C-alpha cells in the first residue's frame, strides 16, 4: 500500500493544546500585524500564515480561510486538510484529544477516499439560506449567487438547490486530495475576492465582517455537489468523519440566539 502524505493545518489564533500526530500542523492564522505586550511580533510557537504566498492581512474578515489559502499555496502533500483548535475530526464518538483522528486511522482510506468532510450540521427548522438571512445579511449570499452566475454559471442550479437544504457540511473543515483542493481553492477564492470588491463592510460590526468564512461554509457544499454531478467525484469517494468539539458548547445560549434570530431578527454578534 502506498504511503500517502497528509498535512492538516489547525487554524488557531492563540496558544492551545494540539494533537501530537505528525500529520497536524498548528497554524497561527491572522499572524500579520499581531504584536505581543512588548510590541514585538506575536509568537505562539506555531507556523504563521503570513509567510510565503498568503492573505494573512484579511483574517479579520476571512477567518480560517487565510489558513486554507496558506496551506493551498505553501504545502506540498498528497492530501491537505483544515481543522480548528476547538474542532477536530474523529472516528470515535467521544470528544477529547485522545480521540482526535490519527494518521494510522486515516491511512486505510487514503487513495480510495478523495474528500473527507465533517458530519452534516442540521438546522431542522431553517434552510441554509434562511438561517443565514436571520443571523447575518442575506445580501452577501445574494451577491455571491450573482458572482457564481457570472463566473461559473454551471454551478447556479446547484447553488439554488443547496441553499434550500436544512443541512450542510460546515466549519470549512475538510481533508482533500491535493488536485481537488487546487480546483476548490481556485474556484472559492476567485468568488470571494470578487465578493470583497462588491460588498461594503464599513457599517458592519467586527463579528459580522467575518462573513467570507460563513459564505464559504455554504458554497463548499455547492462545489462538492457539482463535482459529484459532473462525475469528477463519485459518492464512494467522499466520506463523513465525526466532528468533535474541544470546548463545551453552551446549547442554552446558542438555542436562545437561534430563536431570537429566526423570530425577532436579532443578528448574531458572537460565537457560542
């Protein structure tokens, strides 16, 4: 069996416990311009996303995507992936760093599976579009559709189908064959850089300015579905992996914010 190389970046903005497996690379995202209390460049002891070809200076609005861009442009491996310091892939049901996916667990699937995704996030009483409309600003999604129509019209019917679903692969987490990642990132960042030109962020709160990362969560599903429909990918080449959380989720707070957004138009102004 061939030994495939895998490198999964872990997007983080602070010092945190990290998996020990060699396939993981902790990456300080948004490192550009970050200073410590002494006025020196902030050093978390991790690789920084402001080296090589990078968009680190866009992190305030692109979130973990500055890490994805850096990985795409600067890592040479058969498979490249993205996880978060608080969210990881796992083959086990329980959380905890002892249950984070390892290379030995992933190895039997390499070569057969081309794209690994986190298990679907289900909204039940919301579509992807209505949830975005209630918690953020639908104009961002509408303009994204316009851009896709102009640049990639063959994706529009898939877009319209995906945004009506009540579930999706979220968090911008994936592990992907490098050739497919090239295809995805070329498509994604072409769309997002155009979106950046067209949307005015001056009136948005710092939290709401992070919408590029949120838009990409949705349109990842569009790209993936298109690859399946046009035969680039087969269904048996995509595998869901469990997404485990390293910190406790405040479900009460999250649930209240969800309902306030849906029924009282209260936009989200923080993570949970």
